[in-house]
C-alpha cells in the first residue's frame, strides 16, 4: 500500500507573518481546528492490476463529503445546523463556495432553521 501524499502548504508571506497572522489560516488544520480532516478528505484505494500487483490511488473527497464534514464540525459548536449545505457554482458548474448555516441561539433555532432550509433547498441561491 502506497503512502498517502504529504500535505504541502505554502509558507506565509512577510505580510501575513506581521500583525495579520491571527487573521490568516495558512493550513486547513488551523482553519478547521483539528487534523482529522485529512483522513476524511483523502483515502487510498487499491485496484488489482492485470500484469503487476495492486495499484494504489488516492481518492479525493466530493463536495458532499466536505459538506457533511463541515456540518459535523459545526454541530459540535452550535445549537442547530441546517442539514443540507448548498454548493454555489459558477457558469461552468465548478464549485466556488459551500454555504453552511448554523444557529447559536437555541430558542431561535427552529424558525432560523426553517428559513435557512427553505433558502438552501428551494431558494434562489
């Protein structure tokens, strides 16, 4: 079994290292607050080859997988989270944004979720 590729991220610029370091997430670990995202987003599958042994390939996460992961992380912090995040795409149907909705106020959660679910599923987004 081949090793999962190493994570390579850019070094922060001199500007980022200055007073704005706290505002810039230079790695997904910093952005997501955990390191377990890597196992969720990348996995290695082995395909038996015809002539040689098994061939290993890395399978990347889909936007649905990433949405489920973000929702799981949001549920650990917020009172309520809309179940279906919305993928916003450009004219060529490439994903640009993943719109998730979370509510911090337990009392206002039911109405807020009803509005958010309407916008995420039937709205004009």
